[in-house]
C-alpha cells in the first residue's frame, strides 16, 4: 500500500486561504499545529484525490485513524501527530472529527439545505479552530464564536470553488433547496460563467454567510492569548473581505480570492485593529447586538 504522504497534492500550509501557525503564533505552539495540519492535509488530499477509488480513499482514512490511535507506525503524519499530542497530554478528538468529514467528502456529494451544510462544517471546519484553542489552553466558552468563524471560512471556500468542486469531484456544497429557490440547477456549475439564476443563488448564500461570520466578531476579544487574538483578527479580516467579494462577483468567471498585496494589507489591518482594541479595552459588537 502506497504511503499516504505520497498521495499529497503538494499543497502546504502556505497555500491556504487563512494563516496556519503563522509568525503571530508563539513558537512553542507551532510544531504541534503544523503536525496537526500535515495530518489533516494528507487526509484531505486523499479524500480529494482525482483517480483513487472511493473504497481506497476510505481504507487510507481508516489507516490514518488507526495509526493516530496507536495501531501501527507506517504513516508518518499519523505517528508525528500522535507523539506531539502525547507530549501535551491532548486527545485526538479534533483530528478524528476531521476524518469523519473527509469520509463524508468521499460518500456524500450533495447537501439538502443550510442545516445540512452546517452539520458538515461541524466536522470539516469547527474542529480546526477548537484544536488551536485547546493548544493555547483557552476556554471552551470561546467555541461558539470559533464555530461561526470556521464555518463561515468553510462556506466562503465552498462558494469560491463551487465550479471546480463540481467539475473535478462531482461535489456540490451549495444547498439544493437554495439552488431550487433561485431556479438554478447543479449543471450550471459546469459553465464558464454563472447564469443569472445561479449568480442570484451564490450571492444570496454569500449574504447569509456574512451574517454567520458576524456571529464571530467578538472571537478575538474572547481569547486570552494576545498573539492568538491577533491571528484570529487577521483571519476575520480575510473572511470579511472574501465574503464581500462573493456578494458581488461570479466565482465561475471572476476573481474571488485575495491577492498577495491584499493579504498583506488585511494582515496589517487585522493586527492593528486587534492591538488597538486590546489597548483601549473595547469589545467588538455585532450588528445584531448594536441594533437591539
């Protein structure tokens, strides 16, 4: 059996839409976070592999899980993460949740409604932030804000890549009831440009995702670790800009990713905003709270 690492896509933590163990994170945490990332990226690439049979994908995911739990030493990403977690006395619960999501990627190609999609995000996105919070010793009281941010990031990504996901993997993360309500069809995702019906659906989903993102506005203020707060503020700034692009652009024919210059701009802006907030002792207020 080929080692799981040989099935990697080549994507690294530097290629993600959000910072992973960036310079903002304290060095004592970076090795563990990168071990987690490499395990998760390997499993994700297996689930997304273009030519691997579904049964083989599931077998590899089962093997990674078994070795993460100590049943074998043939898959280096599982062994490295297992040992790194053991050094901190941390359980593998978040990695196991992500493996559940990757199994869904292999076996579940459509999502009926928004709640169905959020259930997927519970396993595919929320555990990533929960893991980082656990690494920093933060309270589980931060999880609701984390979950909103992580789900919003995931849905942004689904909207950005909706055409590629359909063409390459026959996966559609857009809720089917939203497509139907707009008079759009799944097949429209295969085109070079979104017809009016599909564009209406995509932009309505972006607007709904913007409201979800708003629920995470207080997140950076809820964590005690200053450096982690900076990282969260930067991630929020990225997500906020991307969702604004998705509200007005067609992801099938227009750019809906941030350029290197924009990444730098929003990194500096997010850091400055969080630093100022902590100096002033102010807590971000959501639009919903402000309107009450």
